[in-house]
């Protein structure tokens, strides 16, 4: 049964209505090995009823070398320290002078893989929520981790691993990576098992990671070809239902998920990261004949400050004067003919010939798409 919160809400996701199970006689339980040109079904699907669960919690990092929160500016860190000491039987009558700089408030997050059981260890990520400058060298105090229903499923503690560092002196500072985020590999222990119900009444649902009519039907056909007609049914582009017919669930799913399959070719796609200027294309992108005119406009503004000095005995006052010169330069545009490119290598060579900067290249790709000269869906992230 699924775990429930005090309010009665189930932590496991609600399952859709079950499909009618079809009889199955497992004559073969060992799937053929996948070749270099294929993958296996388990790389394309997720088993419904056994999702990855996310946990979170609030905790304290102690033992920092003076890089913790400034408690006068982060009152919840001071309050957390007082609550912790009070639970240990230590009462402080006067806390106005409490200004520790070796403690930091953090949020702790973790992902619990499917089928994990109580007693297993999971990795956690720790992130500062105050004004700590670095978490390097700190130790996480015992922190309960809760699910979305408020139930505690794990507890994390231990020394923190931080890949970045920060240093400052004399008003100057430097940092490498992000020193306010760290990790604890295996730093949390599951206290409760999150139930997984993946084969009720002998029916299991496979959820496609990339929903597609072709991929859904292909997966069903591959399963039926090996285990017999009626074993799998393509319900929608994102779901394939399996009927185990009373077979042992673990053995049945092991045979299904290990079946080799040749994935359906991905649709031509161009991914554009507008912030970093990164452009990624898959092998399906092609380029039709096109002409690109590319040029730059440079505007240079120079300002010089001077002083206007009045003549002697004129009674005038000295004033500052700004002299501004604006120059605009637009070189001759480069007109480049892009030939038809049928392979990804040809597309890369044609775009490199333009000689544009990453930001200009993004604009050129979007313009080529609008002109119908480039085959592929442009996604900006």
C-alpha cells in the first residue's frame, strides 16, 4: 500500500484505470542480446507505479572556517541554533551577543530511485539559504528529509564535499565554481520504504520517455514478437500496457525490459542556448540552398571633458564642457551562398563558412528556418 500523510494523502502517484489483462504463456524468458546498433526497452521507458521520488529538508552546517551566515542578518539561522540547543536541554537567557560565523542554514534535497528500500543510502545536495560565503569544510547536522506529503523518509548527515572556493581580502574577492553548494555521496539513509505498485492485477504500464506514435507501436510489436500476441498493447503515444498473465512480476519485467530494439529516428531538431550561444543539432538536420548576407554595424562614441576658462576681468565663471564624437562604421556585407547539405557534417561546414559569432549564428539559423531552407525544429532554451 502507498504511504499516507497524516491528512490521508497518498505519497505514491495515482495510477490510471487498469487495462484488461490478456492471457500469456511465457515460453521464452531470456531475451536476445542487444547489438551495437540497438538499445534495450528499459532505456526508452519508465515503469508506471515506480517513479523517482524527491525529498527535501532544512538543516544546519557547522564547523565552517568563518564563512557561515551572519546571524544578525539571517535571523532564522540564530533561531535554528536556539531551537536545537533548547531540545538538548540548554537554555540561553541572553542571545543578543550570539554571532557565530561558523554555522549556515541550508536546504537539503535528494532523489530516491525506484524500488529503494529502508536502510539504503542515497546521495544528497546541500545549498545555502542564508548569506554564507562558502560551505567548504562544514558538517551537516542530522536533517530529516520529507516527501511531498510531509512524511519523513530519510535522514541525512555528514561532512560536505564542495568543489568550489571563495576568498576575499582588502575589499577584493575571488571565487571558483559555486562554493555555496555541496554534496554528500551516500549521506542519507532511508528510514521508510516508498511503496511501488507496478503490476497490480497482472497489468504493468510502460511510460515512454519521449512519447511518439511510432515508438509506442514499435515497442508493443517487439514485445509481442518475442512473448506472443496480446502481451503488449500500445494505448497512446506515451503508454504501452503489458499483461503478465500471472507470471512472476520480476522475471516477466526482466525479460521485457532487456529486449533489444532499434529506436525510431529522432525528428530533426536544433537546440539553441541563447545565453551561452551553444547550438546543438541531431543527425536529421539538413540544409537547402540559401544565400546569407552577413555584416556588422559598429558605433563608437568618445567623450572628452574640457574646461571653458573665461577671460581675465570678464566676470565669467569656469565651467566644464563635454565634447562628444559619434562614429558609425558599417563594413561591406559578406554574401555567402550555402549549398545543399544532406548530412550533419555538411551543415556544420556550411554554417562555419559564414564566419559569424555565436549570437549572429543563432539569428542566421532562425532566419533560415523562417525561409524554409533548414529542415529541423528550432528550440530555444
